[in-house]
């Protein structure tokens, strides 16, 4: 699980890949459509897409002459769950700190 989350966060750490994922939330897109807003070559786009594939964020399939990418939201859910778990951890710590500070102020 940690390895998968690590690869998801690593893949999303690049602004081009993050934008590609954002584009794919609207539906499947071709490699050329994903490359276009970034002024990168198709080879460059393909490398970014490969990272997203390895992280399990997208799947790429051949449709006729085009390679079409589709978002796989399950990997995002795993990352969300991880963030939520640590969010709960820190919220509990901040609540304890707040209680301790109030106790000190009342003394």
C-alpha cells in the first residue's frame, strides 16, 4: 500500500502530470490532446503518461490510430484515504494541544 501511495504522490508531484489527471477527470483523452496544452512533444507526453500508468492513475489503450487515456480513480481513493488518516491524527493532536493551552490559561 505504501509503495502505491508513494508512486501516486510522486506522479502527481509534477505539474504537467497533475494537469493531465485534471483533464482526464472530464473523460478519456488522446495522448496528443494531453500534450497540446503543455507545448511538449508526443514522446515527452508519453513519458509523463507512462509515469501515471505505473502509479495506476490511468490506463492507455489503442483505439484505431490513437492512444486514448482514461483516469483510474481507485489510485486517487487510496491517496485520499491515506491523507484522511493523517488528517484525523493531526486533528486529534491539535485538539489535545488546544485543551492543554486552555488548561494553562485557566491556572
